């Protein structure tokens, strides 16, 4: 299929990997992007958030440097320098991807695409018509918005807005205790902002394992973040210092006065103006419907990333984009999500893969192990003994069903657990795998040993 014309609409983490993969397979690729290459992840999401969180982590380490015999006096934080640092990182990343696209001869078209028919799109800004043999849609998502009394007069900030702030607020209330809310909440708290988080469910990060959720809440509260769960925001009023947010809880009505208020209640697929109704593209509950080959109901049109709903994570979008490109180029490929890591870059970090204990128990008998980070030598010397590694396994066969971590570098450690689940490794096989010493990864091996003869470094 060399020479196949592939048009990719959207240059984010679903679109640019699709464009690169199609080009490597011999396609003539055009990539349409109306804003910046890299999309939300590189410009307004994953990367800038992690720049902020890394800065907050460095600040924390400097404040406790004396533990390691290092004198760090008169520590100062310069928010403007951090903003400049964020721009440097974003420019480096987007520049690198732009160069990759250029090297693979992907034509990047600046503008907004809309379908004329199922074989061609028009660029609204220029009037140019692009025709293709195959189309891959990856237009991403936008922040979801709440309808709250008072917000129509003075709109709530979004996660995008929080990352574009030029100065730090004195106080901030975040509506939504998912991964975006807790990450940004911890950053602003460590920078000196008084932070409150309001979550309507009975716990923060409600989609993750219950023990991990409660542990993270405890760590965030230790840093001074006020967390209100089972709380529904009723109204927002202007106040002499900014806003007064009123919310109901099982204990009664409460109010918090803050200088800024934001909503981080997830994202929703975005394809406004794409003209999918003209070509009969099927949608369901606000998302474009695809099968496990990323095919839509129109045979030569594929979709990937946040546009199709499901697990809205950057690495999932990348995998979906590549899957779509392979199928578009005649290489049969399917994608299921049995072992997708879910990472939260707070401190301590949270990383999970597979089923929670509750989900696994609903399917059959399970066995559970917990191994604390304080029993790991590497964590001890780092003075980062907070948290644990939890394994959920089938009781009859010992198959690993889920791994849940909260602790130092958990987002890196989860890779071994992802591979273990993907390759259907049993508890006994994982326990017998030799882990280097001293490393944090020893904790995963010890957690497996607990269910296979007993951990070495626990009573």
C-alpha cells in the first residue's frame, strides 16, 4: 500500500504517532492541526503539569536537604522562572516532534478541517481541499464544564487556565478530586497557596483502588490540603477576596472563601466543526464509535485518542493512533486494554494497572498482598518510606489481576507490573524473578513473595 494518501486530522498524541507510523509504512501523509503540534498533552496537559510537579518536588527536597548532610540556606522560589522553564520544555518537545514529522516527509497543514464528503476535507482558513484514501481522526478533547449557580456570571477556571496563570493565587478551590485535581492541588499547595479540593464521590481518585485512594488523601492532608468528599457544589458567589463557594456535605452545608476557583471534572471528546454528520459517522454518548481496529462505521475512516472516549490517557491515545495507522496501511492490528498503566504524579506517586481489589473480588476469589516501602532499603536511604505496593491475584491459579502502588517512583515501577499482566505471569513466577539490590523494584518482588512463601523483609 505504498503511496496510499493518508490524512490525519489532529496533531496531538493520538494524531502525530498515527502520522509517523503511516509514513514509516510508506504512506503519503498530510497532518492537519489548527493549533500546536503535540496537542493538549504537550502544550496544556501532561508535560507542563509534570514540569510544575517536578519543580515542587525539587523545592521539597531542598527544604529537607539537611537530612542528607547538605546545607541549602535561603531557599527561594521564582514562579516566573518556572514559567520560562515550562516554555523551554514545551518548545523542545514540540520542536522535536515537528522535526520527526519533517524527516518522515509528513506534510503539516495549519488550519481547521471539515469534511466535504467521505474522501475529502476543506481547510476553513485557506479553502484548500485535501483528498485522501484513508482518514485518521484524532481531534482530542476539551475540559468538561459544570453548570453551577453563579458560574454563568463569573466562569470557573479550567485545568488549561490553571496552567496559564502568570502568578500564584493566595487561595484556590478545585472542584474535582480526580488525577488532574490532586496533581494541580498539590503543586499549588507546595508553592504556598491555600488549597481546598471538593469531590462529589465518597473519595478522591474514585476509579482507583480504595486503599490507594485513602492513602493519597492522608498524604495530601498532611501537606495542608483541605479535602471534602461527598460534597456537591451548590453555588458560587463573588466575594471581597474573590469567590465564595457553597457546597453540601453529609455533615451539612459548608462554604469556602477563595481568590480563585477551578473545575477539574474530566474531559469530553471534541469534534465540533469536523462535519462528521455529512458523512454519516456514528457517534454514541458524545464520542465517535470504533471497533478494536480503530475503524469507524465508514470503512476507510479511523479514529483514535480522546475522540473515541474510553481511557483518556496520552499513552492510550498513542497506541490507538498507531493501531489505526497500521490498519489504514493494510497491516491487521487490534487493540484491547487489559494492562494499561494509570499514573498520578503526586508525591508520593500513584501507579496502578489491572483490576482493583473490589473489581477482582466481583469476579471470583482473590488473594491480596501489601508490601510497605519503608521495608525497602533504597526507599529508606532516600527517606521516602511512605506508601506501599499492593498485588491482587486470583486465589486458585495465582494469576496477577491488578497491581497498585503509592510511593516513590511508582510511575516507573509500574512498567514491570504491566508486563507481568500482559504476559500472564503468576505470583510464583514474579516472586522467583531476581530483582536488583538495592532498588525500589525489590518491593514488587517482595509483594509477590508474600503470596508465595512469605516476604523476606517482613516479620
